[in-house]
C-alpha cells in the first residue's frame, strides 16, 4: 500500500536522504518508507553538512600530523568512501554522455546509463580531481576546512534548482536509481535555502571573504550548465545533478583561491 509522502514523519525524509547520498549504514538503524526517497533532494544540503563536516575534520586534524598534500589526498578519498563516489560517477557519465553523444538526445541518455566509463569520463573526472586537489592545497588548513564546510551544502542547494527548473529526462521506470524526485514547492525551497546558506554565512563571517563572488559565480556556473542540459536533454537526470553539484562546488573553490 502506497503512503502519502506528506503523512510520513519529517525524520523519515531526512533519514532517506542520508541513506541515499551516503554509504554509511543508516539503513541498519531505521528504514523509512520507500515514498520518502522521492524527497531526498529537499534534504541534500543537510547531507552536505555531514559529508562536508567529515572532510573538513580530516583536513583540519590531518594537517596536524601529516604533510598538507597528503592530508588533502586523504580528505578527498575519505569523502569518496563516505559517498560511494556517487556524484563522481555521475560526473564521469555526464562527460561521457555529453562528450560522446553529440546532439542526439537518446544517444546521450544511453551513454550516461552505460556502466562503463569512456575516454571523456576518464579525462573529465581526472581533471576535476586534479583541480580540486590543487585548490585545496592552495589554501591554509583552516581556510580549506571552513571552505569545504560551506561549499558542500551550498553546491547541493544550488544544484537542487535543476529539479525546479526542468522535468526528469527519462521515464520513471528507466531511472538508474529507481527514484524520481518530487517537485520542490516554495516552502521546501525556503528549507533548502536555509540548509545551504547557513554554512556559507558562517564561512563569510569567520573569514571575511567576499560573499558576492562566492554566491554569484557558482550560481552562474549552475545556470550555464542548466542551459547546456536543457538544450541537449530537455530535462535532468541523476547523473546531471551529481555532475553539476561537483562542478559548482569546484567553482566555489576556484573563486576562493583566485580572490583570496
């Protein structure tokens, strides 16, 4: 029997997001109704508090006992393990699909659904990881830890706008994750904004960084990627969401490094 999502408990929806976006065994403690998984994007930035917090802790504490470059590598690997490389897999599929599919919508979707990684995926993922490593190494341990704490939830909040701005590109039965996100209302949007902007506000207050560029440039990156996705697919996929999230987050770090 199907359950009305609005009749489920609020903590079930948050728990579903933690199960969906991480590889920590939250499911062993509690299994929310399957209907809650259609709401996971509404709590995506909140999951970023966890993933960004763990990565920030590794950066801060690791810098006390390891060389900084090694600490950055360990922090990146830690988040990959924490999330099961979910978004990195989406990024590789995104580059493969948009790089090898040309203007053929169906071909792009087929490539993105293929479990094998191609040349574009390898190059795109490799360049992303290299840029991420270089950006974090360019910052002090304190600044890098605070930046990750802010950028992770903010990128997820910005990327969640794709669900508002366009429909899902596939049929429901073709979804790779077997989940179709529900539409985000104004009230849910306010909740998303709080989840994504609170860590950013704390970052700006603690560091004195320029909020205009850190807010605007990553958001502009999301908008240009939205235009590309809309032109090619006329809808989003989970891979698109994961790829945009990582690229928006990377833009945050690049903006910070250039302006710092």
